[in-house]
C-alpha cells in the first residue's frame, strides 16, 4: 500500500505547481526587486548566510549549539555576512507575562560575535508544530511555551513524516486557539506581540540586528489559504509590527507567508502591513522554498527535476508578486529567501543549489541557507570536517553596495550594476580563486586577500563593475 503521506503530499504538489503557474500567469510579474535591506551607511545589504541553527529548537536554553569558533570558521570558509538567528517564544516568555532577560542577554552575546565580524543579524521567532508541549516527550514541536499550549485533550500522534503532525487534532486546536478561531484565548496573540516588543526593546540600539522575522512558517490550523493569510495572519503581523514600533523605529520587519502551499509554488494572499515608523516603510518579504518532490525524498534528477524546475519558476513569480503587493504600489519590497536546503548527498544536489542561488541573484534576493547544523544538509560533518556545501556556497557576491541595482555571480567573475552611487561597493571574492582580481568600471580602494573582501569605487555614479580572477 502506498504511504498515505506521500499520496496526500503528492496531490498537493501537483496542485501547487499547476495552480501556482496559472495564478502567476494571470498577473504582470515584476522582473526583480531593486529594494534591499540597508546598513547604517545606507548601502544595500545582500544577505548571504545561514539559518543558525536547528539545534536551538530542542536545546534546553533555546540557544543553538554553536560557538564563536564555529562562526569564525564559517566566515573564513565561505565569506558569509548574514545570519537568520533562531530565537523562540518559549525562551523569551517562559512563564505567562514574564520576559526572560537572561535569555535575551545570551542572545545578545551571540549577536556580538557576528557584529565583531561585520555580519548583519535577522532574529527569527521560530516555530514548528506549535511547541514542545504538544507531546509529553517534548521531541516533536518547538516554539511556543507550554503555558500557551491548549490541546483540549485532543490527541497528537507522532508521524514518520514530521509535517503530517500538523494534521493531528491537538496541533490544529493549539493553532486555532492562537488565531482565536475558537474565541477562547484572545490573549495569546497579544502575548506574542508583546514578546516581540521585549525582543525589539532589547535590540533596538544594536547596529548588527537589521531585521526581525516575525514568525517562522505560519500555520492556520482549521483556517487555510486566503482566509488565513488575509485574515488572522495579516492581523498578527500588523499587531506585532505596531508593538515593535513602540520601541524600535528602524529595524526591518520580515513577513513570511503560509508555509503549506507557498513553499511548494502556490501564490500567497498575505495582506499589506502598515509601518508606523517615521520615513519610508521597512517591511521585507522572507519566504521559504522547499519543492515538494524533494521534501518527499527525491533528488534533483529524472522526473523530479522537471517538477522542481516548475516549482522554482512558479515560486519566483509568486515571490515577486507578493513583494510587489507588500510594497503598496512603490515596487517590490526587499526579499530574503529565509530557508532553502536539502540533503546534499542526493542526486543533483549541487545543480539544485546552483539553480536557487542563480535565481536569487537574477531577482535581487538574499539567501539564508537551512541550516548551520552539522550533517548531510549542512556545511560540516559531525567531526568538524568541511563537506561539499562549503565549496558550493563559497561564491562571489556583493556584500554592501551603494546604489545597488543588480548583480551576476560566476565561478571566476562578479558583475555588479549600480545607479546613483556615491560611495564604494564592498564585495566578497573567494580568495583561492581571486588571488589578484582584475577590476573594470571602478577603482580599487582595498583588497584583503585573506578575507576575500574587495572595496571598489565606481568610476561613475551609474556603472557596471566587472571583477574577474585575472
């Protein structure tokens, strides 16, 4: 008998690819976004890094199993400049109405590791399957605190395919209470917003923290699709944005769509969020990408390759359409691909990674790979040895650029187009391939062969910089 999970998810995959492509074809899709997160100097930030890390989901203190030496190795091996750092509601507010400042201090200590190396940090309020308290073992879900978990006696049975636990009655009820579908716990969303307010108050003045990812992979319980995204999800984002802006006027607010569907190529019905800050809105879109055939264990080969290509194309159009909608007529907001990843031992893994980064480059997206944990999905093995992913992610890219419009990255070449540039461009080049970089369209201000950081000033305000390995 066929695995029922594969059958259900397989049907959803077909709907995702076909439905996403049809819906996208009905809209005029922007070619790319030219909006980016910005640093204190106003330069566009291109995010290149990891989600760090999945180990935080189950650790008793809510922190990833990750040291400063681990970060230094990542920086030296791949020239990353960005991290999507996992935090959790359970750790921020372990008891109802009580904010754990010692946890926020521990997060700040780790943020300082990144700051010392010039990284930009996005704090991600992570959840999967609601929270640890959905089962007595605490081994299935993560994110929400036990005091906010109301199952009403309904069962939660672990499944071999973890995503299927979302369909368990107890998990659905926990989410229904949070979204106030039941009408019995309207206080939960306000607690969540106030937890974010506490995080923002702690990090508002930390220049390394540039963005807040308001909720990882939202799930609507009995509400799905348009009813969920345009209703309670948009409402939660607005409520949380307003709470954050009471204490933090500058940090970007990153919104995720419903994961079920969008991750596979379906459109989003997420509503626009008003930003109460003075000046231009700082709202970004941070979707995830997990083509369903690969989620079910297939590689990027054979018939799966065709399905994945279709999913990535539909997903890209839907990302740009949603980013444009969030921009309220001013053009697409910045986009960061907050998660994508795979078992890098699978057939076609390198080609898939290259496809995703090429797609991101062409459309102006930053990327945070999932994840910085050791193992077949990550850059290092359990003994600390570098895996294949290290060389795949050690790629040329623009780190911070004044007037950035677009870029193209190749193994031995980087092209960066700027418009109205007044300052310099900071670029990363893999040192082992760019020992003596050749620059056209700009003048070199500095080159650090140890870190791979090249600083170039364009010869004119509107220019294309071309850097080759010589």
